[in-house]
């Protein structure tokens, strides 16, 4: 994020941030000003030992004294113990694990939190939500995560699961979701949803410019956005439908939380105006009566790496070098 250049000075506090996503694992050496000094990215680990090896490879690059390691992870995380309480899907091997044990970092402080909350923490400490007290964030990636700052407090709920905004029901007769619910936002707007919908169009031989690759792999979300911009009819239709669902969900969240700003993060946010423009139009029309104003919808400041910075932010908060 690089706003506070002083934090790059020698001797300024540093921490490692790690963001364990469904597709990639990212990390960075992060300064107390939120600046990313060195970035790391690999396909997501599929075993405890692969995760440990990744973190150790990052630790080797961080030669200066560190304040600790912060980890953002999908699912429900017990922040007091760093235990992964619930994590369905490709990262299920982490369920029940203490992340502080997994990384084997000796005496270093290890903090862990849900990845959408770490993304929100980054925005509150250094990004688009600096100084705000009511903020909602959605991470749009393989799945959809959410986090909310309500009257200055990040909501966690009784069991730590509050803010799972990707699991809001949008379609009563919708498909079965990874979470066990039906018709969730995540089943309509996520890279998995967009890619599987586009694959269904290819399967039906609808007019489309992309095709499965030689291994039968569906085009990825980034390619589908590009194809839509280039006039691919199937890509356009898939995205138009997905935008309708995302806009409907954001309308609901604005009515529930009444935030000062609404932040979109995650890999799909890299689509920029192609995503934001249709969403803004739909949302503004449907919220003006109750809210009485247009709530700004903005992008996460460090798209793709916001969760990493926020994970390091957990350490700075714990060491009382920063405060929300
Ligand atoms: Zn769900």
C-alpha cells in the first residue's frame, strides 16, 4: 500500500502476512505502514507440510527482526487459539488444526483470523476505510467472503462465524452450496459460479468465443471478463446474470448495515470498471429510499494482497503498534 514511506526505514516494525486462499496462497513481508516489502504467491497447499514449507520459505527471506506472523484463512477461525474450526472444500485438511502449530515458527507470535476480516482490517488500518466506523467488505474470488465493521467493531458473533456474507440466500430454488445451504450468493457470483455457468453454455453449444482447453479445463473468470468485453455473447450473458445477483446482495447488505462505504476485494475485483459500473447503477436505484444517499462502492486498496497486509496487521494490533 506504500503510503507511509517511513515504515520502510531500517528498524521499523515488520511482520509476515499470509493469506491462504482457495486457489493461491500469498504472503508478504509487511511494514507497520502497510507497505508490502516483498511478495510471494504459489498455488494453494494441499497438505499441512506444504503450508509449513511455504511459510518457512518466506521466513528465510525475512532477515530483519519480525514482530510475528499473521495468517488469514478461509472458514471459521478461533482467533484466541488459531484453530481452524470449519473449512469445507479444498482446504479441509486444515480443519481442526492449530495454525500456530502448523507453521512451527518457534517463539514468533502467530495470529490467525478469517481472510475476509484480515482484508477488512487492512482497509481500516491503511486503505479505503481508514478512520471509518461502519464498513462492509466482500471478497470476490473462488468463493465469496465477507466482513463488517459495525460502530467501530469488527463483528465476530457467538461462534466466530458472523459476516459470512457469501452464504446469504438469493435464490430459494438455487443449487446446493459448499456451505450446505441452497442458492447462496456464492453459487451465483464467484469465480467457480461464473466458470461453471460459462461451461454450461459451452456444453449447450451456445454462441461463444472461448472453448475448453486441451485438458477439458473451462476458461477462467479473467478470460470470461475479457471475452465479454470483446463481444462474446455467452460471456456477456453469464456476467450480466452474475452482476444482477451481486447487486441484489449488496442492496441487502446496505440495508442491513448502513455503512459509510462498501468495499469490493478479492481477485475478481481486478476486473475494475467492468464490474463496478453495472453494480453501481443497479444498487443506487434500489437503495435511495431507505438510505437516502448513495453509499460509495469502492475497491480494496491492494487488490489481491489486501488480505496479506491485513494478516500482518493482526500482529501489529496484537503488539499494540496499531489500533482500530
Ligand atoms: Zn453457501
